C-alpha cells in the first residue's frame, strides 16, 4: 500500500514538472510584446517574423488615417507583402486611396498624402443636395463628381474628383478653390445638382464640362 501511494505520488510530481516545463516553454515563445512606439520598425532581431499594420475596421476611400485605426500583428517574414506598413508613423497625415476591409493589411500603395484632398487657397464648402441626389454609398472620404441635371440633354460636370470631407444626410462638405466655389454656386441656381461616385482613386478625373453664364476672367 505504501509502495502504491509512493508510486502515485512520484507520477503526480512528474506530471506537474512536465506541465510546468511546457508552460515555461509556451510563455517563452509568447512573451515578446509588440511595441506601439511610433517609429518602431516592427522587425524583431534574430526572428523570422515581421510586425506589420492592418486595419482594425473597414475604412472608406479617402479616409484620414492614424494609429487608432490600425493594429500591429506578427506575420512570418516570407508572407509579408511588398510595401507593407511596419510602423504607425507611416500612417500619419495620410489618406486611403481605396476602401479597406476589416483586418486587411495596409500597404504603401493604399496611401496618399492628406493634402491630396485640398490645395492652398481651398476653403471648406457645404452643399445640401436634393433627396436622392447623393448615392447611399457616398461617405466621408468618398471621391465624387458633382454634375448638373439637364432634362433631355447631357449632364455637365461642375466639379471633378472632389473628396467628401463630411456627410450629414444630404448635406455634404468639400474643400474647394475659388473657381469651384463659383461654379457650384452658379450651377445650383440653374437646376438640380447630383453626385457620381468614383470606384477608386486610381480612376482618371472627369473633364469639367460646365460653362457658367458669367465671366470669371483669367484664373
């Protein structure tokens, strides 16, 4: 009886030691933490993995990026795509060229400078479109053309390839230069304005075909 108890005790101790050693090994493998410090290259010295950025949630074309909208994850080096973002600092002052799905990896080719949405001399302009004149898919960051509806004729393009800065129902805001502001104001007196959505930022801008009834002179 004593021998049986001693044997069981020894086995139990051995099992505890085995589990403990396994736990230490697992802890060793997972103890390295990803650094969120801006400027961190994301590359672990002596390892075969690289830390790269991916989207936390789905994001729209033209959306302004920052570290709060991304997360760093560890990926085997051989699976890291060319141009992958390895630091939060690369997202600073950047916008998306196209829509990004949740958990999709971010790439240099997906980014454009924030200033793409505006130029020197631009001002923030709002316009309240008629019901049904703005596609439901248009959101903050979307790139659109603004056109004038002409019954029985071709609808002229008033503003070409402008980024939507904000949307509240049919009230949209944009950055526009003086000429675009005047075109928008003039065309709004002539009829109904509506928007057309670009599929992605790589598409060529439409030609502005609207001709105002006033003479702005040389720009």
